C-alpha cells in the first residue's frame, strides 16, 4: 500500500467510523440511559460499553475473510448490501431521527440486564452499520497493516466516544440541542456519501466481472 493510498484509506476509515458511531450525537442517549446511576457507575458503564464495542468490531475485522469464505459471500455483494444498510441509518440521521438498526426500542432497553453491553455496546455503538463498515473496509484483504490500521482507528473512535460519554453533561451544556442536531445531520450526510461510495464500488466490481466473463 503506497503512502498516499494509505493516507486516503486512513482518512476514509476515520470519517466512516466517526459518522457511523456519532459520539456527540449518542451522548444524550447515553446520559438518558445512565441518568439514575452515580458518577462512578456512569464512568464504569461508559468504559465497559466502549471496550465491548471495540472487542466486537475487532473480532469481525480479524475474522472478515473467514466470514466471507464461510458463507461464500462475494465482496461486491457485501458492499452493495452493506451500503444500502448504512444508507438507511444515514437517512434517519439526516432527518435527526433514530433508526431501529442503530438504536433499540424502549422495550429492548428496559429488558436488558446490563445496559453497558446492551443497548450501549450493541446496537448503539457496534451495531450492524458499524460492523458492515469494518468488514467493507477489510474486504478480502490479508494485509495485516491494513487490518490493524482499521482496528487502531476504531480504537481511537471508541476512545473519543468514551470521553464524550464521561464528559457528556459538560458537552451537552456547552452544545445546545440545536447544534447537536446539526452535527447529527452532518454525520448523516457524510455517512450517506460513504454508503453510496460502497454501493458504487460494489457495482463497479460486478460490472468488471461481467465484462471479463463476457470477454472470456
């Protein structure tokens, strides 16, 4: 991987994870879930949630190639399907609404025994959209530098999310609901572009394969 290509890939991964995780936008949700807990317990929940999210996405990132081989999934098909899924989440973010893929229902949240794992770690942080994004970035690559770059970048986003959660009350006081809504819509727009790019890459690979087969 060339230096320029690596830089572009790193920025793409960072923007993709920031958009899908939306640390600032998810902070009010975190605060509403831990409202009745003392400060020490809130910090513990934030740490547990982000660590579990990191663990879940790391497992899928490392096992991406195995998953593709196990289910006979082609990368173009995965990118197209994943792009559609991510676009659905982006659509709700642009409208400043919650998607069921990204956020649980009240019934799901109430029935969870440990809110740090469910619903915080999954599906709020490491939901289908986040996992799809990670797997799409990995693809069928066996380049360890690429794989561990993805894991490292996701770790940084998890750290940013943890800090937003821990200092959530200060953050929400400084940022009015209007500005949180603006940032959520902006993240949704960026995520929509990422989703379209995923679909286009998948379609391009499909067309290329058809042309090669037709020429053969």
